[in-house]
C-alpha cells in the first residue's frame, strides 16, 4: 500500500539526519550573528540595511530548508536535493550579508577613530 514510486531514489535516513544537524547548527550561527550585531554599540544607520536584508532573507531560506528537511517526505531524493539547494542559497546570502556587515562596521569604526586634522 506504499504510494511511493518504487523508482523514486531515496536518501538514507542517517544521511538526512546529518543534513538536518548541519542545517540546524549553521542556522543557529546565522541567528546568533544577527542577534549579536543588533546588540552592537555602534548605532544603526539606514545604510546598514544593505547588510541586514541579505542576512534576514538568508535566514528565512535556511529556516525554509530546515522545515522541508524535517518532513518525512525529505527522504525522497528530489525533495532532499531541493531543500539542500534552498539551504545553500540561504547560506550564501547570509554569508554575503555578514561580510557586508563586517565591512560597514570596519569603515564606521575607522572613520570615527581617524585623528582630526590628519591627512
């Protein structure tokens, strides 16, 4: 009575569980970064949105991938691969946003710490 296509390639449950673990850990790092950055003593400016938006979209994609992977249907190879692609896209976006955030903070700190009158 299994309604699965017998030709449908399946992912090993152990492999899927490892993928879920990795996605969860990296999602926690992404959430931790945005939380830590929000508590940064440097005041937020409008231009910080160019870093915040990719981070938030990346986190949303990572959460979506985790939700897909937690479903039992993710044992189907096509669904597992789709979730992996969504996760990688989210990870890349979040990483780009983190890089932008670091650059923005660096430039903000260096501009404020420059000596007055120095050329």
